[in-house]
C-alpha cells in the first residue's frame, strides 16, 4: 500500500508541472552562543534547493504574506535535521519558517511568513 501511495504522490507532482517551483531552504549561520566572548558561534549557512507547490496568502490588517509549501517528503530525506532551517527563499523573497513541519510520510508541508511572528 505504501508503494502505491508513493507512486501516486510522485505522479501527482509530475502532472502539476509548472505549478511547482524551486525554493531554497536556508539555515541561519548562528549555531549557538559563546559565553566567554559574548558573541554567537557562526558557521556557514546550509542551503537546499527543493521543488514545491507554493500557495500565497495575504494576512488581513498587515503587509505580511504567509507562504505554504508542499513538497514530496523524499526530497528532504538527505536533510538530517529540518529544525536547523529557519528561512525559505521563494521567487527571490526570503520568508521566515514558522515551526512545526507537518510530514505525513509522503508529503511535507511548512508555513513561512514575510514577517517574524
């Protein structure tokens, strides 16, 4: 049964064609805090490009935009820790990811906002 569902999810993502687009997940370069120096520990940001179905929603009484992304879960299996990613770039605009991720084993959905909530 699992193979049948995975096959149908993959077919659906192929069929939607240009409705999916490239998005870039990025992690901040702060990995912790150094109490001795009083400065954050900094590393090179991680970047992952994925294909996603993107939905935009404008928040009422605000200039912010909410973005919902739907991706095939197998695209993110190489990413060991999704929690390290805090930004997503869609159409050249950087959005802040709002946890938690929702993963049903076949697709993963996450929400991001153009303003920090």
